[in-house]
């Protein structure tokens, strides 16, 4: 959970626009096309410019996640499919 860990520590986040990152990033990250280096650069610049806004959004978003909840979900999956 590197994206939400970064948010929880107050870092502004730029994250890949790949669908697998949607839940982790939510609306609290600037998204970029990982196939386009100029998109990555632009997202990092934007994240730095919006750092105060993204920091607040990130703290709120990260509170939705916990390691306890993650562990419980994995355990449930193991029990269900084992």
C-alpha cells in the first residue's frame, strides 16, 4: 500500500493512471500515463504545486485504510478459498 502510506505520511502523491491504482489513489493523487515520461513529469510538478490540497485529501483518503482491515480481508479470502 505504498500510495496510501505516502498519503498517510503527508506526501503529495503522483500515481499511475492504471486502473489497479484507482482505489489506492482515489481523488487524492495526481494521475499520470506511465507510458509517457512527460506525463510523469507534469504530474510530479502538479503534485508539488498542489501539495497543501493533496496533503489534506491524502490524510482523509488514507484514513479509509488500515493494516488490520487489510489483514482481515486476506484472512477471509484464505478461509473462503482454501
